[in-house]
């Protein structure tokens, strides 16, 4: 039985309720603004490091899905990472992925960027593509599809640059107009600062934004407004914290906070504390104590290094992170020497010895790979040759790897070939650089117990020392990608224009793919032009121009106009012809680096050039038997990208392995 409630008690209860209810209602109202969680619904932590506005709960402006293993997903595609302006996803090559899957990439808050090229199968219409020599790439991708399943497949490639010049996004309606059946894969081709265009297979970049007409960025953040977005023409924005600040920069997010490591901030805070009046002196002392405690701890943490067991052997090569931090003045932008495919390079002066060094900062994706990679770097670091940039040692902190090299006061060769204002090298200097690089590469290939493949020879990787000798840099670094990331998905396999055709097909680097790249480099130095010139309608390959001049009997016509007539004709002709010879599509027809050195030193006469297999129109398949039925068009003719598959796949399968 329930006891009767006294009247007074009832009224107080009512009073209490009337006070509490509005608070509850307010709380309920507030709860509409749901929190954004970065852990999967099942409580599994996400494998990718995502921050606001990305997350997995409905409160996140950009809500992603989560696989059972904790991988972030957009539709069926795996998210690799999300940076302040792009989302990187993996598009595994799949022959039977329906074309409409591509729609999963056009979300409320993201869309594929115009720098991607998508590979499609069975399209009603042909499309243009800006990945050059598409036949080769098509062969690589298409050969994975079982030709027996689909008797009538044909592959197309679509890229925005080739269709609507420089569009920011892949045009969805343009893609759908092609009437394709399958969405095979994707290649992202993003131009880097140094003008190189690494191809990343099976990768796609999405640009993202937060919807809204007005910028809603926090203090200390800059806003990027995006208008007329592919999500139906709406507007959006992104926020980016200014230098020295960290965070998502969004009003609704965590905004920007000062990077705690900035020593300036510590000083400012200390000053502020000092200006507080006398009565608060005690407080000041206490807070100063706390502050300096925090400072010491953050500093300690900042420079904390873990020396793992396997590293003990390498201790002579290991630099202290703190020393490198001091040497480069905290990796200050003013000390930046350059940025390329592998990371940023800073100039530094080592604190105790006052030696000038170059510090390369590479970020490393996986912990497992680190050990092998460091082992390899140390092995490679033992290589000593006057035409190689010496690796002095390394330093490691968390995922960051720092490589310390000899400082090369005269910078990289490409600056002298292309930059404004032009300080060009004369022919004598260029020829010496060429001979030096050849001798360095010969040493890598043959001069050591182990063959070292450079994998990324190009003018921007050739550095000039104080006497203007050419020195090869970055050797072995391309292996980073083998250890660091999943080799099945995204790897940079080199730089367009320096990639040998068989390397595009198989992804395998050999001595003769290095020779091919060296050939492109020879032509580059002699002609003062990059191996590929991107044009509005067509890409011009340097090797084609040199070949046609040689064909018409005046090879010297292509020599660098900046040299005028100031060169030794015999040497120029030798370099150009040797460049052509190294560019042969058949690896067996290319000379070895030993022969190249002998030709350059005049110890061996150059043989006659073969008349086939060099120019790109004949390049890709000319030497392969049984491919005559394949329509191989010059990349420059119409940009036509459709190739009859059955013959390609068949011949790759029968002739290739
Ligand atoms: C994410 O960041 C945390 C802390 O910085 C780190 O411990 C973790 O390994 C990172 N995970 C990935 C996948 O990068
Ligand atoms: C997540 O999954 C739901 C249900 O399957 C789907 O509607 C939504 O589009 C997915 N979101 C993303 C970002 O993939
Ligand atoms: C294959 O495609 C061609 C042209 O697109 C068509 O003429 C032919 O009938 C098709 N063959 C089969 C078996 O579908
Ligand atoms: C996208 O493609 C369609 C059809 O091909 C074209 O009409 C439209 O102008 C394109 N849009 C942009 C932004 O290039």
C-alpha cells in the first residue's frame, strides 16, 4: 500500500519539477548538437587517424563508415588518410565493379579531384585521358582482368585535364555520359613542386569541404571557400590553421591552438605572468614554476627518442633528434632547400661540429617497415663515391625519419636547366656533370658487392657540389615505398618521362630501367627541356623530338638554345645519340652503364643507332611479336584512349611472362 503523500511535500515536488524541467529541456535541446566520435560504433578504434570534421557518428559533419576491422570507408572504398584538404582512398583494381559505384565518391562533403584519371571498362563512348602512353598502363591494369569472363571488354581512361582543362573536380555528368559498364581502377597524378608527376596506381584523391555559404572558421584560421560544388551546386569551405597553430580550425570543432612546441609562446606567457602586480607575486612564482615544469616536460617529450634494440648496431650513424632540430632552427621554412616526392629537405649546421648538412625529413607510414628501411639506409650509407651524395646518418622519432646528407652548396641541376633567372651551365660543365653521374651510377650498378638500383634518376635528383661536380642523390630511397606502404596498393614507381615501358607494365626496377632514366636525363641536359612537355592538346615527348631530328639528319638542332653554338659538336652528338640508345623500348637493346661510361670517355666508339624501337610511336610494342594487329597511336595524335582489349591482354599474357 502506498502511503498518502502530505500536501506540502507534493507542492515542493511540483515546485522542484517546475525548476528542473526547463533545465532538462534545455539539455535535451543541446543534445541535438550531437558529439562527433572518431571511434567506430562497435567501440573498435579506427585504424586511420581521423580528426574532426571526420568521424563515424551522426554528429560529424563528414560521416564515414567503419568496417568490422576498424577501417574507415567511403562506400566500398578504403580511406587511407584525411589531410587538411584531401581524402586519399584506395581503389583496388576490380574488373567487375559496376560503374555506378563511382557515385559513392560524390558525397555531400566530398568529390573526386580533377587530378585523378579513372579507368573504365566497356564504355559506349571514347574519352580522352592525360596519362601518357595509355596503352602501356592499360595493359598493366587490364591484364589483371580474366579475358575469358568477358569476351568483349574494352578499356577507357578518363581524366579531366584532357577533357575540361584544369577542372577542380572530375565531372560526374561527363563520366556518366560515357555510358560505361565497369569502374576498373584509378590513377592519381598529382604535380609536385619540383614539376614531377608521380603516378600513384589504385589511388584516388577526394577534395572535401564543410557545407555552408559563410566561412565558420575559428580565430587564427584561414578560410578557403569553394563555390558551386559537385553536390548540386552548393557552397562550402575549409579552414586551415595559420603557421604555428594546430587544430581543425573550425568554429564547431576544436579551432586552432598554438603549437605548444613554439618556444616564442613560452616566452610570451612568461612575460605576461611577470607583468602581474606585486600582490600576486607568490602566484607568479608558483605559475612560473609550473610553466617551466611544463616547458621542461614538453621539451623532453618533444625530443624523446626511443632507441630500440635493433638500432644499437647503428648507433654511430644515429644523430640526436634534438641536434638536428637545433641545426635546422626547428625545421624553419627559411632553411627549406626543397620538397619532393619523399619529403622536405632542410639546410642545417650541426651544433657541435659546425658542419653544414642537408636534412631530409621523410614520414614513414608503418612501424614494421622502419627497421628494414633503416637497415637498408645504413647499408646504402656505406657507399662512398665522389659522384654520390654521402649519407652521414639518420635520426628517428616516432613515425618521422630524418636522413642527414652532405650539404651540396650549389643545389640541384634542374635549377640550372630551367629556372629563372637563368644561370645556365656551359657545355663543358654539363658534360662533366654527365660523365660524373654516369660514373656514380656505374658504381651503384657494378662497383659494390650488391647491385643498387637508383630508381629515380632525374635532373632534380642530381646535386652539384662546390666544384660543380654532379652527384646522385636519393639513391635507394624509392625503396621506402616498398617497406613503408602496402606495395599492392599505392606505390610511386618513378617519375613520368623517366619510366621505362617495361617498368610501367611490371612495376619492377632493374639496371636497365635505370639506364632508360639516365637516357632521359642525357637528353634533358643536352636539350635543356623536360622529358615530357604537357601541352593543352597533346604531350610532347622529348625523345620523339630528338629522334625525328636524328631521322632527318640534323640531330644538333635540338641542342639547348641557351647554349647557342657554344658546345663541342662531337660531344653533343654523342650525348644525344647515347640518350636515344638508352631510351630504347627493348631493355636488351639498351647499353649497360659500363658501356655508357666507355662511350662517354671515348674508350669505345658508339655503334650505329637502330632505326626502330626508339620514338614513342613505335615505342611501346614495336619489338613484341604478334602485336601487329594492335592499333598503337602516337600519344599526340588524338588522345584516343580506347584499345581493343582482347589482343592486348592476350599478348601480355603470352608474351610477357
Ligand atoms: C594515430 O596517432 C596516435 C597518436 O599520435 C598513434 O599512437 C597511432 O599509432 C596513430 N595511428 C595511425 C594508424 O597512424
Ligand atoms: C555508410 O553506410 C550507409 C548505409 O549502408 C550508406 O547509406 C552511406 O552512404 C555510407 N556512407 C559512406 C560515407 O560511405
Ligand atoms: C563485341 O563488340 C563489337 C563492337 O562493339 C560488336 O560488333 C560485337 O558484336 C561484340 N561481340 C560480342 C560477342 O558481344
Ligand atoms: C561536365 O560535362 C558535361 C557533359 O560532358 C558538360 O556539359 C559540362 O559543361 C561539364 N561541366 C564542367 C564543369 O566542366
